[in-house]
C-alpha cells in the first residue's frame, strides 16, 4: 500500500493540468465549462488548494485529450523530482 501526501500530490496534479492547458492554449474558462463549475471553484482546483475528484479529472482529460492516468503519473514524477518521497511506495 502506498502512502501519499495529499497536498503535495494535489499541487503536482494541478501543475500538470495547468502545463497541459498552456501547451494546448486552453483557457481556465474552457476548463470551468468542462467541469460545469464556477470560475472560482475551478481556480481553487487549478491552484492545488482543493483536490480534483475523479469525475473532474476525467472531464479535464477528455477536454485536453489526455488520459487521466497520464496526469497522475506526471504528478507523481513531479512530486518526486521536488523531493516529496511520500509518493513512493511504502516499504
């Protein structure tokens, strides 16, 4: 079983989603529409303050054409590269 630091993973996931949005020139308004959420709610998730749920991650993946698992893998890699060892499997 793996131990995770939710705030570090949430922040890394938000970073990855924002990076993909930038690559595709996708606006925050586009994401809010896909999530059927207000701009404020969307911004709280994109900033990493509030974690994405599975449905939201799937909707963003569909909008951007990226498998949600890819976002999660990239987020794990990003967290590890920033010294967060809590995303590594427990011994």
